[in-house]
C-alpha cells in the first residue's frame, strides 16, 4: 500500500512540475531587445527584435507552451492564431504587455476556441526579418492540454 501511495504521489507531483514548466518558456522569451531601424522598402521605421542567447538556443526546437488563444478570424476553430502569455484583456494588442508575450501559431489541426489557457507543443521559429509577422512563431502545433 505504501508503495502504491508513493507512486501516486510521484506521478501527481511530476505532473504539477510539468505544468509549471509550460509557463517557463515565456520567461526565457523575454531575453530580447527591440531596436528601431529604417525600412527603405516601406519608407518608415520599424521595430526589429534582437534575440539574446537564451532565445537563440530555442530556434528550431520543439517546445511546450501554455497560453491564451487569440483568434485572428471569427471561426469557432482556429488553424492560424495568436497565442498570448496573458489573458485577452492584458495581452500585447491591448497595450498591457510587450511583443515578447505573443506568438503566431500554425496548428496541425484546427483548435476549438476557448478563453481558458491551453498547452501547445510545436516547433519554435524566431523571426527578425519579416515585419509582417510576429517575432515568435510556433509551427505544426498540437494541443497537449485544452
């Protein structure tokens, strides 16, 4: 009986630690500075990210991240959307946080919209060249926990 209780405790506590790690990536993604430079093609200044070494190490890696789905289109299921570290009313687009708190997501399969946090797993790509996209992109994302 003791062995069974110990096993249950270990499994339960490892799940709690794993859940905390889903938010940890947002702390790492703060290792970025924003510089302003003139874009000759657009004929105005744009903000360009300068990634720190911690963030550069994540480029092309499969990561797990917890956040809030911000739909781009008015559909109940989303295949391309924004994931925010913060709820909708505190997100970057509402002026309450910085650009390091959001990422573009392309999902393998469409994901049902919810205002509750979700956990996604996908390949993280860094973007410091295309100003028409966010600086963080999660490709081939799948839902780990709705």
